């Protein structure tokens, strides 16, 4: 490894502190946040490689989270998208106990997912409160489509940051005795798939439908969202609960 994982997280916190400075321009804040997101993805890979070498524990885990209204289904979708972008899996469960999500992943990846979800939920909620709904449209339908657009965009950005980090790590590898990054990550993904299959068997994909026209506005907000802001910088825990 080129640097300790603790050093990466220290740099992430420093970059986010700069992005949060009121004197920072919007362009500067976006640049700081983009760099912080890239470092967070690199941190995830380093955790995986350290666990593979036996230098640091990182076991498969799962947890069940219950979402509360308002917008419980949309919160389900957001957290599941984040977890899957970080190479985990999520199963949506709705019933008398409410809207729940069963998350599967390695401990370090679920920790990163919680950081991101904490931040993005706060940002999403704040921005949604200031959304201008066209007078001719149902406010609920418009806001729901906005939330879907926001979720699609932030998950895309997280997934792309992860892919870039994997490509960079793979490209920088030299011949070693141990398995490479791609193989380690593939093995971890297979373990999580098997763990989820043992619990639920084969699942059918769900299709998201909506009627409102706020999708593009939500995507624009998602493109500007500060990925990782509150959770990494010491924010509140947003994921909890259990079986």
C-alpha cells in the first residue's frame, strides 16, 4: 500500500472541512468533495486488500434497517443503491413491520455505506424542502420523482468513483505472490452473493415507476450533492436496527 488507511481518512476529513468552509466558492467545494469521494473509494479497496492479507479483520456482515416516513420507500431505495454501489447487496422488505432493508456486505463497506447514507439523507431532505413544484402537478408525485432522480444520480457517482479506484489500483499493481485487487474484490462479492442467497434464494429485480416530472431536477441536485460529507466528518448515525 502506498499509505496507511488512517492517512486516507485524515485527508478525506481535511478536504471535507475545506469544502464546508463558508468562504469556499461552489466550484472549490465541488472540487474538494470530488477528491474526498475518490479517496474514500481508495480507502475501501485498501481495507479489502489488508483483510485479504490478514493484516486487518474485515468480515462479512448483515443488518436489517427499518425506514421511517416520510418517504420510507425512497429511503429504502437510496440506502440499497449506495450499498450495492459499494459491492454489497440489499433486499427490500415491506410488511406489517414497516419498510425494511436487509443489507449484506463486508463490515468496512457497510461502514462506508452508512457514512454516505447519513450525509446524503440529510442533503436530500434539506433540498427536497426547497423544491419548487409546478402549480399544475401533484406535489407528492413531483417530489417522489425528484427523489428518484436524486437517488439515481448520487448512486451513479458513487459507482463511478469505485470503478475508477479499482482501475487505478489494478493498473498500479506489480507481480506479487498474493491475489490482485480484481480477484480479491470478486471473491468478496461472491461471498456476499452466497450469503444473501442462503437467506433469500433467487430474487426478482424490482422496477421503479413514477408519475411526477421532477426526475431531471432531482438528478441535477444529485450531481451537486456532497458525497460523504456529514458521516465521515463525524455526523449522526443513520443506520441502525437489527433483526
